[in-house]
């Protein structure tokens, strides 16, 4: 069942229950308040009029006084002294229409007041009545009969049933139309959201919904748009990443395949075979490095093996990495300047720490201008260890700074073998730094250079 149908049925059921409750409550209040109040008023009036009776026969003066009061009262009242009325059909004909019956007569003789509610044949209508006895020496000399015409709500409704039915139908049509329009208005953004979700399921990640309110539905639409934007960006990054990886793999595969076939076909001179085999090994190494990086980034935190940490002198580790990168820096006409504090010790994994530094220095060398220097600093300040790598290269645009550590993100979208690697280095660096409880900060100015600062907690020598 559709949600709009559920809302429609719920509203109609609520209206029906409300109407029934109001009818029952009105009838209850009518019976308990209006009718009872009328009885009390008639008893009070009848009691005051009964004080005019002085005993003996009911006089003409008393009857006249009661009739006079009846002329301006909204309650009908008259005095009865007819023996046939007062004898309650005994010994007269039992079918005689009297105001009181035998049992009521006995109550009146005892001085009790009688109140009745219901249909009265003599008046041919529903009435509420009160009978006040006029008793003298245990003789019922007369009664004061007070009554008030009574039409219950159900009787009124039965007289106007056609009008009520027509009014109810018109009311339901109007309310139904209002509810239909209201539900349509409420459901419109949900239908738009449903259509957008279906487009998303088919791969159209550019789909968005318009939000016109700040209520729960509007917030749901805004959340959907944020989700769609994130999915679209992720999809674009993955597409770009696959293009980068494909491009990165195509070249070494071409070298390996081409030179391998050439060697097998004896198309390479014997004296050149060693150089070509060395080139094949180098390109195979590049492929191995790329696949290892992809494997590392593809693992979730739960899948990654815990890194074994132990006290590590940072200065010694940095010197080892600088020694490994010196030849590559010289080939690029770049000088590596090192300033180290030998007292800095942190909890770290040497292999992973070297991987961090190699990635940082490879990037710095790749993007630095010729005949410039890369400065590597290591120092301790306020129980924190700082590794700073500063280059004088092409820099990073401000709009890219917050994204360079994201997976699949590359500053230069136009891939070329000359100006960049796989685009995974800083993602791996950030991941490894976090595994060491450290922090990575990048500052850069376009065409001036980049400063990367790594921060780690230190270990005091006396610990």
C-alpha cells in the first residue's frame, strides 16, 4: 500500500472517530447537564409553589396563582385537583389516561417528589416532568405538575436526516479534496526523491532534487544531494584513477612486451641485450611498486596488519633515506640539505617510516626546479617530533591542498610520465602517518614551493 493511501485512510479514520466522539460527548453532556439541570430547576420552582398550599382542599386561588405563574414561565406548570387524576385510575376505568400511576400515587402520599423523562401520551411528545405532592393528613389533595418539552439530539437528527446526510456528504467531499491536495503537496518532494534515487541506481550520479523547505523532507532532500555529490565525486575520482593506473601500466607493459619479443626474436644485438634486460627489470619494478601501492590503499583498516612500533632514532633513519635518494637528486640537479637533531626518538616502524620519507622525497625531487635545494629538518619541540621537507618547486594550488591526500586525487589531471607518478604517494603517506599517531600538514604556494610537516609524539630517553 502506498504511503499516500495510508495517510488518506488515516485522516479519514481520524475524522470519523472525531465525529463519533463529538456526537457521543454532546449526547452525554445533554443528558448529564442540560436534562439534569432542567429537573433541578423544576423541583426548585415546584417546591416554592407548593409552599402556597395551606392544607385541605386545593383552592381556586391556588390554581389561579399557579396558572398566573405559568403564563410567564418557560416551564409549563399547572395544579391538578381532579379526583380521577389523583386516584390513579382506581376505581375508574383502568384505560383512563392519568398523569400518575398507582405506584407513583403511593410515593406522592408519602410526600416524595417524582421526576420522569420520556414520552407522555397526553402531550404527544417527549417531556421531562416533575410531580410535587399536595398532601394533607396523608390524603393526596392535589399535585403540581411541571413539565418541559424535550427533544433529544437523536430525535432532531431523525427529523433532519436528509439535510444532515447531504451536509455530511458535502463536508466529506470538501475535506477529501483538501486532504487530496495536501497529501499531493506533501508527497511531491518524496516522489521527486524516489525518481532521483532510481536515476542514481541507473548510474546517473549528477541527479539532484530541489529543496523548498527546511522541514524533515527538506533535510532529507539536502542529505540526498550531499550523498549524490559525494558519490559523483567518488565515481569521477575512481574513473580518473583507473585512467591514471592504465596509463601508468601501459608504458612498462609496452617496454617489457616489446623488448621481450625483440630478445626472443634475436632482433637485439648481443651487446645491447644487457641494457634492454635492465630496462625490462626496471619497468617490472615500477609495475611491482604500483601494484603494491594499490594493494595497500585498497585494504580497509580492519584488513590492515597492525604495525609493530618500537623506539626509533629519527636522524639515523632520515640519513639512510637521504643516502638512498642522493643519486636520483643529483640526476635532477637538486641538492639535499639536511639539518637533524640526533636526540629525537619516537615510537615507529623503521620500514614504514622509510616508506613515508621516500614518498615525500620522490615527490619533492619530481616537482622541484633544477639547481634548487630540498631541505630536510628533524627537531623536537614540546614533546613533539617534527620532520619538515621543504622544496622550491612548482607548488600546489590552494583549491587542491585539502584534496591531495585523498585517494585517487591528482593535482595535474592531464597525466604524463614527465610530470608525475601514480597519484598515490601522499595518500599512502597520510595513511602511514596516522598509523604512527602522527599528523600531516601541507603548506604550499604556487610556483614557489611546498612545505610538508610531519608531527609525531616523542619518547623521552629516561623512559
